[in-house]
C-alpha cells in the first residue's frame, strides 16, 4: 500500500518505550519508515495454537542454520526465550518467571531416553 497515497486511512499509534501494539494478522498492517540511526526497532510475531498442533523444533534451523548469530547479540535470557520458535511446551522450553529469570521445563528422563533409543534423536 502506498502510504503517501492513502495517508487518510493510515493510523500511526503513539507509543512509548516498552509499549506493545497488538493486532490480528488479518488486519492490513505495516510500519512507517524507521529513521533513528542510534536505536533498533524490534518486532516479535506471536501465533497461538494448541501445543499439540505446534511442533516446529527446527522452525528457524536450530539444527545448524537459522537467523544470523549477530541478531542475538546483547539479548538477555528472557529476550532469547521470547524468540524461541513455536513448539510443544513438553519439550525443553525456557519459561520466564515473575522475577525475570528463566526456568527450563522438560519431560521426564525416561521419555527422553525413549526418543533417543527409538528415533535416534533428542525429540521425535
């Protein structure tokens, strides 16, 4: 969409540092040009579905690929956990606790051993 041509239909929300803008992915959306040279714009895409329908452990190439390593520079554990790809929470998933620390939830050792023995991988 040409932002200049359709300016009367475009809303630019006024936000402060730390604010979040939520909208449906069905909404026509975009972003105005980012002009600051001393700040980054970060975007996070969340999609929700039942854990049994989301099984993308190597969604972003965790097994040897994915985003450039520099994208993760200077991120703390909580920020990194938010960037985890979608997958069932029964896997080794970092969870942000109320105090901002990270806790890993995992399956029991017997189930992990079963996957290794039967499928030859940490996760089936």
